[in-house]
C-alpha cells in the first residue's frame, strides 16, 4: 500500500518564486493538500451532475449543464492553486510582527478571481432562472457581479493604501 503514501510535491515542483521574486507568505503543503481535496470534490460533483443529466431529455438539461460548468471550472481553479500555479507576488501593505505570518510579500492567487469571474455569473444565472426573473434583470445582476470581481482583483493586486 505504499502507493497511498503522501506524494504532494507541488511546492517543490512549482516553488514560491515568480518574476525573480521569492514570496515570504505562501501556500504550504497542507494548503496544497486542501486545495487538491476541494478539486477532487468539485470534479466528482461535476461528473455526477453530468451523469444525472443523462436521465433528462436534452432540452431539459440547462440547469445540469450550468451546474456542471460551475463545478468543472472550480475543479480546474483549485487544481491550479493546489499545484501552486496561477499566482503573483504582491508586497504587503502592513508588516506583521508575528513570525508565522510576517513577510515582505505574499502570494495572491489571481486564478481564484478568474474562477469567480466564470462561476459566479453561472451561479447567478442558475438561481435567477429558477426564480423566473426576466433576462434584463439577470444580465444586469451578472454585470454588477463581474464589476465586483474585477474591482476585487484590482484591490488584491494593489500594494498601496489605495486598496
């Protein structure tokens, strides 16, 4: 049963250095394991939803397809984060004194924002179609959601007090 042993070497394969800058506050092996676990759950749910969609006629599968797309996208994003990919180093605004969280810069996973940019409109569409809202309301809500995510990404990538 040696094949069941710990084998997560993502941090060694993809080290905490990017753009010639080493990151002080970064993902740990436990964090990587956690992201891979979420990736597995999202992947299994996506496969389960697609399998369940086979029970319905093709014309009635829209909610299955939307839900499967959400989980597939999240699965890919969490795989990237678990693999220590899809991040950029950002200098911190406030220096911490506690040694476990102190550092000059940190990893910011921009892949998380890409995931949200794709999945939250799908989540909203799933919910708002179920509620029977008109398309103009759905599109306006999705637009505001996209604005929120983009401004969140900009805030995460800014190192000054302009966050």
